[in-house]
């Protein structure tokens, strides 16, 4: 009960802070309530959203090569996944590990969303019941600080699906420094990164024809209405994604279509919007291979190998802690 209260107080605090700043912003980590989880699952199936498909291809074709690097050193380890979500792609890796009797591991999926973690746990209990699963509902940084898995064994940290792209450059360094601080020398990080590519391909992935990504973005306002007793009129906000090839940032905004006042009942606050004022809601950063290598060295890792799909759209890069 206490935890639930704290979580919703933090949510309220973050929303009020974000909406009283100029420019206004809301954190994309709040996209993922039960409805947001469902919408993101729908996004992963869209033809425009290549990211999931490409990472799937990498795992299908290269899982043995990836684990060939890691398992040479230890057959007994902690498998920690930051932002596990529904774990669909990870299941390819889990099935492979389970098929090797000499390998001994416990799986620690970390996610901010309790509903998606429960779904993952239920799914693994029925499909891969031999795997020892310990879900952790937490943010990446807090999970890396608390390290409930710590037992002296080596760790492989999975940070897949371009989840690292959701941070500003400074924040992503900070998250990766938390990973470095929470691991030992020679531990592993498998990092899923979306690569810089033709801007039109990237933009379409965040502006699909069916409008699922629009609904996903707008769902944040719906969640604020429901959980924080607010009255956003969803008809009066539009989805606006844009990609900057220089920074590699795909940014999403919600644009207020008119001058309007919105009440956040839980804080007894009125928020004023000017006509066409944006709320910045999400960043999905794309990297080049050289930027990934630089990030690794800045954060205390060395690059062991890049595992990339046939079109060079996406890469799962294996880092080792130095
Ligand atoms: C789950 C953070 C990887 O940034 O591509 C999908 C979320 N946002 N469509 C991404 C998302 C809009 C996604 N990540």
C-alpha cells in the first residue's frame, strides 16, 4: 500500500514539474501503464516499426555467436534484463540457454511496469518452467543500485530494444555508469541500439499510418486524467514526431491545438497552454557505431563485438566491463 502511494506521489510530482516548466515536458517512462503496454506491443507488430523485427533477426541468427563470447568464461551467472517488457525477444536467448544443461543461471527481469512483468512471469512459467525467474519492478538506476541478484557470480546485463535511446545523451551516460558501478570487472552488457539510417525510415517508425504511435503518445494524457484526476481533452492535442539526423534524436511532442486550461485535480493545479504549445514526451536516440564505441569507453566498458542485422538497421553490441 505504501509503495503504491509513493509511486503515485512521484508520478504527480513529475507531472507537475514537467508541465510547469518551459518548454513543457513529460517523461516517457510513464507511457507504460496497462493500456500503454498493450499499445507498445501493437507498435512492435507494425510494418513501419523495424526495431523489434531487426533485433529478433539478430537473436535468431546470431545467439550462438553472442553466447560463444560470453560462455567461454563462465557457465554460471546472473542474467539481468533492464526494461524486460514482455520478454518476447529474450525468449529466443532463454530457450537457447535452457537447452544447454551445463549452463546455470537465474533470470532477473527489471521493468517499471508491474503489469508487463506479471505477464512475463506467467508466460515463462507456462512456456519455460525450468527457468528461475525473479521479477524486479524498479527503474534501471535503482535496480542497479540495489542489485538484489548480487551473489559474487558474474553478471550478463541485457539492455535491449533501443531502450537506452529513451534518454538524453547525459542521462544515457549516467544510466550506463550505474550499470558499470553495479557490475564487476569482466561482467557483460548486451546493449540493443538503433543505428542512424535514412531519416525517412526512422520518422515513419514513429509516425505509423494506423496511428498506433499517436495513440501511444496520447495515452500518457489519458493516464494523467485517470490517475491524477485531470481533464486533458485528447481531441485538442496532436502527435508530432520529428527526427534530427545531426543528433540522432527522434523526438515526440504533443501539440496543444488551441489556447486552453487543463486541471490536474490531484494537485489542485491549473495548467495553461498557449495555442500550438508543445509538450515534449519522448526521445528515441539513434547512434552510429563510432558513437557507441565512444560511449563504451566513457562508461568503463570495452566493445567486444557488434552483432548487426542484414540491413545494418539495428545492432546488439556486446560490451565487457574493464
Ligand atoms: C521502447 C523505448 C524502444 O523508443 O522506439 C515506440 C518506444 N515510442 N514508438 C522506442 C516507442 C514510440 C521505443 N522503446
